[in-house]
C-alpha cells in the first residue's frame, strides 16, 4: 500500500471521528475555539481545510480577519476578535488571530513596543476568561525550517492557482527570519499557560502535520466515558516527534527551527 493511500485512508477515518465529535459537541452545546498560528507557508490553510472539509457548515466558522479598519484600529485590541467567538454548539477556527500583535505587528513595526508589551501581559488573562466561561480552547503553532519555507514560498509564486496565497510579506518572511524567531520565542514563552497551553507542530511534512493535528484535537476534546471511547475508536495517539505541548526547552533542543 502506498504512503499516499495510507494518508488518505487515515485522513478519512479521522474526518469521520471529527464528525462524531462535532455531533456530540452540538448536542452538549459546547463552544469550541481553535487558534492556528505559525511561520508563513507552514501549512495552516491546508490543515484547517482538512479539519473543516466535512463538518457542519452552519456550525463551523473559519475566521481569517483582514487588516483592521481605522475604526477597528482605535478599538480595544481584542474587540474585533470577540465578535467572532463561538456561541453554544459552534466551532470557530482562527486562521491567525489576536497573536498578530506578537508576530507580524512586532516584526514589521505595525504596532508600538508599548502595545506589544501590553498584549503579552493581557492575553493570558483574556484567554483564562474565555476558558473559565466554558470555551474549549486549543492553540496550535505550526513550525517549519527556513529552507522548507523558502521552497514553499517559491512554489506559491510559480503556481497560478495559489495567486491569492501570495502577499508582499512573503519576501520579508525570509529576510526577517531571525526577527520572527525571536518574536515566536517570546510569544510562546509568555503566553503558554495551564489554562491555554500552546501545542507545537513540526510541519516540514504537511501530511504528517495534518494527521497529527487532527489526532491531537480528537484526543484532547473527546468526552470521557463510552461516548469518548466510541469517537476515538481506531484513532492513533499523536506522534510526539511531530506534535507536542510547548515547553521552553523546545526552543533550544532542535524541536523548533532556529
């Protein structure tokens, strides 16, 4: 059996398990929230597409917010994100989120150092409030190596079907690699909490990353008891070589790209 066939078969099984999980979540009126952050070209769009492909269209929302308007820029920073948070029975996935302030805004100077520092101080409390209100929050950081990023950005530029995935910031991703690394390191260190931990994904291999993200979501969100065992039947445990809960040593031991 080919590796692609193995991938396709497991993906189908995992997507069926996601459907079962969402049925349970709708029945129990859960509020599901997932945040996807990561290096440019790390595979966020592809992972989100595989997760949502067969889920309930009206109960599943992918939020990819554009640049804020002048009015939005004058609001409390979290304000425009709050209106996208899930109600009971809904699942919301942020394809980039309020963490823009700790990443691209910091590297590109789109916000002031004082604003960036305030964000890093405020976000743990903000997320704790979300979790304490009953929201089931997952945060994923997708990480890739510099050479892999260069190859993927080049492939984007040369593929007319990926025209909408290119941006002026693509070139900056390589030129400011070290700045993005420093921003990532501080963000993960200061915003990883017990209430809202970061889950890191080594995403150089897209298919392995996608499968393990879904495995993690299923194992983390499945209910206890017989309902959970039914949902998780046949679902492999996540591979710790691909996906793991953040810890500071990952910044130095090679698990996250430098």
